């Protein structure tokens, strides 16, 4: 959350499209380090051409997905400018790429939408270098990028609101030349524009298919020679130490003469030197001042011949050679431990060229990424935000200009930095990349170490860092060095042994030291492959360091035997004319006896500690066996519980199924009961109506019965004639009695129903 970046984002949202009115601005747009997308729209016929709003929305959509705006969007309205990028129809979209073929959006294949335009540009873009924005101080972003191969990290102060960035333009120019493998003409025009060189731009800026380049011959057409100084480690240096290698294409060879020959390029001499070392058995002769010459075939080609003439010369007259060639710094014939300059220590990783006369600028920088197996990936970081990472890579913490460059190759475990005294510019970057890419790199591996000021010097065990390694380990005294790391769990258990050893040894002749190799880098010849490791650097023979045996326990008696066996007695000058007196010898014997008794007491203490540790070991083993039995019992219980759990799970599933079945049956019963309740309500309603009807009929019948009772029976019989054809059966009941009987039965039924 920085103000300048927020303002840049707001400005890009306010103006997502960049108008391109002229050729110079078109070249500025295409030569920018950010990928560019151009849209061609004609505003003559319509104030809003078809597709323009979609292209405008795609630019906003790109900012939505990438808030830093790493893909730039521009608009061309001039058809002459559009022809320079092969755009003929209004509404066309062009994606510029420097080294691969530039693309036009395929509207016939992909729908012309803002999201599709952004996705198409993002998938097919080509970046010269990438900006990195780590999150926090422990981001894994750098680790993920380092896995892809050698990386060049450039830390520069970046102002996103600035209209021009001269340093980024120079870095862009370096990236274009580094990746321009086929000498593309469009890239050449863009480089001329970056260099502000006037050149015609009327031709098309679309790259044409590159022509087939002829293979560069390994051997030059004309013969060339270089003088080679053999290193002292080489076996041929016993008989000859100076050779002149000549590269030619004939089997006859060249005879050395006073005529000066042109010097060979670096790659030519590298191949010649490899072949020369393979043919070295031809020069095993007696050492003399005579010159021995020989012609031999190249180890890479059966048609190329080399000529080598070697002689022996006095090393005293070759001071300029001694300063370049690696040499052994220490000799066992010296009488005293003399401290030499740090430059004389042989470094395995410093494979300097054995022919210092080779011109390093002879290798063309253009297209170097395709001619080396160590192709670099370029990354940029804002030093105003991420200078902490630069300091971890080796940048000085106090500097006026926060500019820094470092190359990190994880696979080769190499780390190089650009000299902070040199300015970060095009020439220094090209030289830095070129020196890294050559076969025998002259760059020196950067070593990162802890701050030596945080370790006090008045200690029994001296703490060694990268800066103090030379002064402490490779000095006059015998040095016993312990390699350890913070993550090594066994290393702290050795501290008390080394403290006791430091108390026993005289501090004026022996130094007990240790170094944390997880925080301090050392040259490869002083590194170890396992921890903890103990190395002994004897006085006068620092080049003959001895490693403590791995199969021997690290104890105080073993360390003392190891030191006494590999160290030389102190060189105390004695005057043979005045031999020591008897009293002196007796006092010396008493001191030695006291020293021996002291050592015996220490050994007894150690044995007592060992017996205590053995008893503790027995107790621990008993506890471990008990714990194993408990573990076995717990495992059995666990298996039993798992089986019970499985059975309970099955029972639970059965109960669940039974519960679902009973639930369905209950739902069916409830449905039937509901139907019965509805039918009962209907019957009750009908029963009420029947009651009303019966009551009405009863009242009517009672009224008729009363009327008949008031009329005399005789009058009634006389007045009512008998119907014809109706005969009264004997013993039949009268009608009212027949009518009332069903009514009485109905009443009783009603009472029962109620």
C-alpha cells in the first residue's frame, strides 16, 4: 500500500488506453518492456466504431485481473500506422512480441469479448523480464523462480509515476540484445530507437521469418595462437610450464617464429586447451630448456588440428603469471607459520582462464542466451520496497544509491554479485552476464557470512565466520575446527568435550574453533558433506588438513590422540652448546607428570560419566520396552474398539432402517384414521338430520292419535265405511299400534347411539 502505486493504478483506470498518433510514439510503445496490445479503429465514419467499447472494456478487465498493469493497451486511428503492424481492418487487435511471431486476434475463432481479449493477450504475451513483488520477508516467490534456472536479480529504485525510466530502458536494451538469437530486423529497429538513433521506420514492423543462419565454424579460418601457463597442480608442469597453443586447419601445423600471430577467441582456445590436456602424454620428457612441439587432432572434430610447443621457464621471472595462475600457498618445508595474502589460497570454484591474454569482449553479446547452457531469467525488484532481499543477497546495508545486481544459480550452488562500486548500467550488465556465461567464468563466488562483531573474542572456543576464517584458521597456530549448524541436534552435545579440550591445550599454540556453516559460506575446498565434522589444520601445513575419522567416537581422549598424532612439536629454538640442566629436566618431568595425572583424573571422570550414561541407557531401554508393551496393548484395544464401533454402526443402520419403516407405517395409519374421522363427521351430520325428521314424524303421529281418541269408537266405525275388497283379518292389530312400534324402536336406537 504505497501512495505512488495507488496513484498509478488510479491513473491507469482513468486512462486505460494509450493513444498512438505518430511513428515515434508507436516505437515507444513497442520498445517498452511491458507487453503491448494495439487496437485499430477508424473514427471517421462513426463516433464510436464497432468493437471499440469492447476493446476499452478489455483494458479495464485487464486492470481488474492485474492491478499492476503489466499489459499495456493502445489505440491507433491512422491507417498508415496500422499498416506498420499489419492491421488493415478497423476493429483488429494486435499483440506485439519481440522474438516470436506477433499475433492478431482471431475473431473468426474466438468471440470478440473483453474477457476473451484479455485472456488471449495474457496467454500469448512475451515478457523480456518480470517484476517480482514478494509478500513479506519470508515469501517463497523467489524460491519458486529460482527453481526455473539461473536468475539475474536487478534491484532498482522505481518510480511508477515517472514519465521515463532511463535505467529500465538500458535494461530493456540488454534484454533485447541478450535474447535476439536470430538478428531480427524489428528488434534491431527497436534497439536503435532505444539508443535514440535515427533510422527509417517506413517499413513493416512485423518480424519476417528468420533466414537460416550458417553454423559458425569452431575453428577460425586463419591460424591463431595463445600462450598458456600450466598450473602447478597439472602433471605436465613437472617438465614444462609454458606452452603456446596454435589453432589451424591443416595437418602440417605451424612452426613458431618471430612473426606475431593473431590471438584466438575464448571458445576456440577452450576447445584447444581441452584437447591439449587429453594429449599431454606426448610431452613427458626430461625437464630442459629445449622446446618440445607436437601436432594433434581436436578431441571434438577429426578435421581440426592444433599445434602445441612447450618449454620450461624460470618462475622467478614470471611474476605477472604467478599473480594470475593459482598456486599452493603453504609449504611443509617452511620453519615458521607465515601468514600469506588471501589471494594465494587456491579456490576450486575460481576456474580462471589459463590464458589471460584472451579478450573477453570478443564474444558477441547479441543472442548470447541461445549460445550458452546457462541462460539467465531476468527479474526486477523495486529497491524502495524490497531492499531487504538485496541485503540478504549481498548488497551493502548502507549505500547512497539503492542499485544492486546478483546472479543466483541454485543447481550449480553459485552466487555472484556485481561489484557495488560499479554503476548499474548497460556496459556493466553486459560484462556481468558475459562473464557468467563463458566456460571458465572469471567471477568469484560471493560468500555470505554472519557478523563477526556479535561474537566476543575472549572465549575458550573461537567462533569463526566467513570474514574471520582466513585470520583464525589459516594463521600460525594449529587449529581444530568444528563444523556445526543450528538445526544439527547432535552438535550441541559436543560443546562440553571441546570446552574441556580447549582448557587442556595451550592457547598460544592450539586454537579450538567452530563455525556455523548454515550461516557462513566458505570456499568449496573448505566445505564438508556431513555434520558434525572436525577438521585439523596443522601449523606449517595448512594445505594438508586432516579430517577426524567418522567411525571414531568424538571423545576427549580420542581428540587428544588425534591432535598429538597429526601435529608437529613446537619449534622452540634450543642452544645445543648449553644443554638443559638436571634441575630443569626434573622440573619438566614434574610438570609432565602433573599434566599426566590431570589427564588421568579427567579420564576417570569421563569413565564415571560413561558408566552413569550406561545406567541411564539401561533405564531408558526398560522404559522403552514398557512403552512398547503399552503401545501393543493399546493397539489391541484400539482394534477391539474399532470392531465394536463397526458392529454398532451396523446396528445403528439397521435401527435407522427399522425407524424409517415404522415411520412409513404410522403415516399410513394416520392417513386411514383421518379418513375414518372424516366419514364419522358425515355420519353425525346425517344422524342429526334423521333425528329432526323422526321428531317431526312423532309429533305428527301423536297429533293424529289424540284426534282419534276424542272421537267415539262407534261413530267412527259407522261414519267410516269399510273399503271394498279390504278384509280385516282376525287378530290383526290396529294401524296406530303398528306405526308406533317402529317409532319406539327408532327411539331406543337413537338413545343407544347417543
